[in-house]
C-alpha cells in the first residue's frame, strides 16, 4: 500500500464526516483531494467510486439544501454548474483519459513487436 492509497481512504472518510456534519465545501475539497490520489495511482475503480460519491452528494444537496451556496440552483443563478456535478464530470473525464493512455500503450507495444506494418504480426491478427 502506498501513501496515496492510504490518503485516498483517509480523505474519503473525511469527506463522509464533513458531508454528514453539513460542511459541504469541506466535503467537496476532501473528495477532490481523494480524486487527485486516485489519479496519481491511475486507479480507474477509485475514480469511478469518487464519481459516484460526487454525483450522490451533489444530488443530495440539490434535493435537501437547494439554497446552499454550492447547490446546482445557486450555481446556475451565477451562470455556473454545481461544483459536485462538475467534479463528477471531471472525474469521469479522468477515467476516459486513463483508458485512452492504456490503449495507446497497448498499440505502442503491438507496433514495437511488429515494426514492419506491411507484414502482419500474429499478435495483431490473432485474437
């Protein structure tokens, strides 16, 4: 377990505690920090989990505290998107970037094994 693994878990716990206490801004920032840890770890599952949390917490605020400064309604009045919805979108984008990086690496590995594109490689043509 790396330091980022431990920090991710600690930050999610802090997020839960802050959210339950009504400290929605603190909850947002601790969740955002946990997402940075997941990015450093290139951990798509943790990013997906954080995206679900951001979506759920944003929806809860919108339903139960619609006049709060960081609700979607308050943000829309200022011409913005809710911070939790925006965080969920950014987190989803991070997952897509990880997938793209993995595909690039796989393609590069295949090309390294078959430097002559005119000659099919068994690793490319065989499933």
